């Protein structure tokens, strides 16, 4: 910013009188050089603090979105104030938050973090402990059996500081090589470990709530900081598991049948709204979409991103998301076994790893690493292209699928059809907000659809029919959805960055484009998901991206707030700030080094869990002993 201004001044001066030209020029160059060095000499940590201390909104807005943005800034400042700038601070925060000693190897881990200028806030790693804590109630020997290569199809092992890949079944998406490469980069610092991986899109484990609750309570009660005199600082290694006779291996009993909702709700707390609500009859029941403000929202807008995504809090999601209608594949169990994967529903017991798609530099969803244009060069609109995935949609069930609803709700013609009653009921996936909600001007005179047509370009590229049309030439089409959707050509990710608003919704599980959108696009990401990922505690909704409810009922309010000139006027400058903050932040906390650090910490913790000496294994600060 400073250097940009200096450049402009220098160019301006060059046009002036020759006598003054050189004097002014030299003075300016000096000033700018000094300013530049002062700027650069600040530590990266201070720079981050400064970026986030700058208020996005000069005075709090009356609109709920303005208030949510102000709140998010405050939350981010609070989080950043808890940043650790040295090893002893990192250790102290660990003790404080985890109630244990850090695992052996914590110092090398922290050194790597420092070397890569990583922002270390202990809260960023909460997910690891939420995922692993129930496993402390399983004996180490049994955990080793349950994670051993004998028991699983896809396993990454570390032995003698090398990562070994074991894949006995097809891995069509090429996920194992990406994960293997990451673990191998870190293997020189890692203890022996076996990591069974889930290569499917769908998440897998759903242990009933009562069992998990008991295990969490037991773990919390037994958690302690090992006394210094008893601490062991070396992992035992895994010779025993490698010597194990093959007939003693653990046999996972996978269930291959749904309905997934009925398995899921058993993992919901007994007093949660979804617990006693059974799955719908997918072939006969109509969609059940609430048309008032979503539960736990702030005047209609997401205020608690955790609650907004929890299906236990939103029973209607059983009829509004492909995961609960018909996932492409189900392979699940109610027993607690270690299984690592890229995403999961809040109630799944899978252990999260950074998704393979985020680790691939060439993948479709990496967007080639291209950067989006300047904000002012972007089109004032919404772009989305994708396939009609999200599960196996059929003639009787497609109205329940989230992607179909999303595309229809952002299709101005379809919305206008709904406003005027011309969209046939059996071809409708959504309902519009009730009158008076979201204080939109347009719906008052049936012009929401017309307005929407001017700002959105949202379409499927394939309809993913089941069964597929007999003629291979028609594979992108689908007789039962053709009347409601027109296919448009795919647009590569980097070309989508030319629009200011990039919505991102679930596919069969999480969406692989989220990281590149944040990291590279410089546009505002509008995000709806049911799925948890490794990065959740390091991204702040309303500061780094705009969260949406899974019904998408809030999307009109959101688009109106940012784009519509009516009412309070468009808030383009706020949108630009979110886009900028999102990109700056993603380039600090979603880098490959950050994913490596997360994975490294996770593996140290899991290896400790599997070690017979786990209760006394820990890292000791030299100053302590
Ligand atoms: C670590 O950082 C904290 C707070 O920033 C500081 O008080 C402490 O002196 C530092 N410790 C060392 C060993 O540098
Ligand atoms: C669900 O049913 C159980 C058993 O009948 C009952 O104890 C519980 O309170 C119910 N939960 C809700 C949210 O209604
Ligand atoms: C969101 O709700 C959960 C569950 O009630 C709560 O634990 C958490 O602190 C809330 N998060 C925020 C950011 O308010
Ligand atoms: C609906 O109302 C808005 C705002 O008052 C106005 O700009 C627009 O032209 C109206 N549309 C129609 C179709 O009457
Ligand atoms: C939008 O909706 C109309 C009406 O249902 C439909 O004919 C059209 O194909 C849809 N457009 C897209 C891009 O799906």
C-alpha cells in the first residue's frame, strides 16, 4: 500500500519542473525506502495483529450482518492475543488447554513452526483432541490392533523414520499418494505409527452418543500431567505389531446399509431436537424446509458456525441434504476404531486429516495456484459451476438434494416461477422466506427472481442421473431433471475468480474448492456445509468468509446486503474486506506448512495413544529438569 502510493508520487513528480524534480525525487525515494524497511522489520506476527486490528466497519451497522462482522473481528483479536511466540509459551498453552504434557518431539515440531513463520495458537489444534480423546479409553495394545495394516485396506505407516504406503484396494481418486507424500516429508521427525486412511468421499464412523459420552467422561477424569520423575521421553516403537501373527488381526464389521440419518441420530445427544426424529421416506415424503429464521441464527444469519452445521440441531436436514437421502456409498460402523479422513459430519468419530485434495498442487480444485484479479476488476455477481453430486439422485428423490436446491434457489427464473406460482410443485426443491423475514425489498412485489437473474450465474455441468441414460452421448443429461436445469459449460477455477462472490456447497461430502477459493481467489466465499475439516478452528466466519445456513434460506438476505442498492445500499466495501482478509489469512494459516504442522501434531498424539507408556510419555523442557 505504502509502496504503491510512493510509486504514484514519484511518477507525478517526474512530470514537474526539472529544478525541483530531482530534489523531490531523492527526498521521496529516501522516505519510501525508510518506510519500507520499517514495515519489513516488523515480525510477521505483528503484521497480522495490525491487519486484524484495523476495523472493517468504522461504525457498527444496524444490519445484523454488520453486527456479526464486528463480532467476528473481536473474536479474531481475542484468538490472536493467545498466539505463542516461543517454545515455553507454546508448552504452557498446551498444558493449560490439554491437561497433559506435550508429546515427545514437541520441540522439533515447534521449531518447524517457527522456521515456517506459522501462527501457533493452541486453539487451532482443538480438533485433534476432540477427535482423539475418546480413544484414551481403549488400551494401547488394542488400539494398535485396530489400526494395524492387517485390519485395513489403506494404511500409511511410519517405520524407522520412513513412510510406507499400503493399499490393497483401488484408490481411484489418488488420495493415498498425496497423504503418503506429506507424511514422508515429516517422517524424519515421527515415531513408528500406523494410520488407517478413509479414501472414500463419505465419512464412516458413528458411535452412539451414550458410548462416546461415557468415554469422554472417563478420559477427562483420568487425564493428568505425568510427574517429572516418571516421564519417559522416547516412544517405544511398534516391533510387537509387526511380529503379530496374522490370525489375530482385528476384523472391522462394516455396515453397508442406510438410512444414514437413523444411524446419525443415535450419535446425537438425547435432548437434541433430532434424536427422536426418524428418517423420511425418501421416495414419498415431500421436502420439509423451514421458512422462518434458522434455529440459533441471529435474525436469520449464521451466528454460531458450529451449531449451524450440527444436524442434531436441525431435524429438517434429514430431508434436505444428499448425505441423508442416499449417499453414493455407505460403509459404516458403530464401533470405535481409528480411521483418518479428510472430512466428517460433526457427529462422526473419524479422525480428521488435511484432505488429499488440498495437498495436490495439480488437482482440479487447486485452480493451478492462479491468483484472482483485483477487486475492482471483478464482476459484481455470483458464479457457480458443478455437477449434481451430493449422493445418488433419482427421479423420486432429487428434490431433496442440497446441490439441486442450491442451483434452483439461485436461478432467477426458477425463483420468479416460485414467486408467481408457475414453477410446478413436483419440480421445486425450495421455499422462499416468509414475508417480513430478511427485510428484502424485492420479494414484496415478486421481483426477487428478476433481481437475482441480474446477479447470479449458477448452473450444473452434469446432472449425474441414476440410472445413467442408455446413450453415452447423453450422460451429462437426465430425463427427470432436464426440465428444471439447463447445463452450462464448466468454468475453470481461476476464471471463476473474476467474480466477486463464490458460493461453495457440499458435494458427496466436503467441497474441495474451499481452500483455493480462500487462498487464491480474492473473492468472497459464501460457504454452506455440514462437514467438519481440519481447519475449522482457524477460520472465522464473517471475517474470512460468509457462512450460509444449510437450507440456503439466508442467501437472498446475504446477497441483498452486499449487492443490492435498495434499502441501506450495497456494502461492496465490506465484501471487499472479507475477500481481502480471507486471502491474507489463508496465506498465513492454510499453507502446506500449516497442514504439515497439523498432521505432525496429530501423528505425535496418536502414536502416544498407541504406546504402552502413554500415561508417562512426554516432552520435557530443559529448564524443567
Ligand atoms: C516467551 O514469550 C513470553 C510472552 O510473549 C515472554 O513473556 C517470555 O519471556 C518468552 N520466553 C522466552 C524464553 O523467550
Ligand atoms: C427422545 O426419547 C427419549 C426416550 O423416549 C427421551 O428420554 C428423550 O427425552 C427424547 N428426546 C427428545 C429431544 O424429545
Ligand atoms: C457455539 O455453540 C456451542 C454449543 O453451544 C458452544 O460450545 C460454542 O462456544 C459456541 N461458539 C461460539 C463461537 O459462540
Ligand atoms: C419492485 O420494487 C422495486 C423497489 O421498489 C422496484 O425497483 C422494482 O421495479 C419493482 N419491480 C416490479 C416488477 O414491480
Ligand atoms: C432455471 O430455471 C428454469 C425454470 O425452471 C429452467 O428452465 C432453467 O433451465 C434453469 N436454469 C438453469 C441454469 O438451471
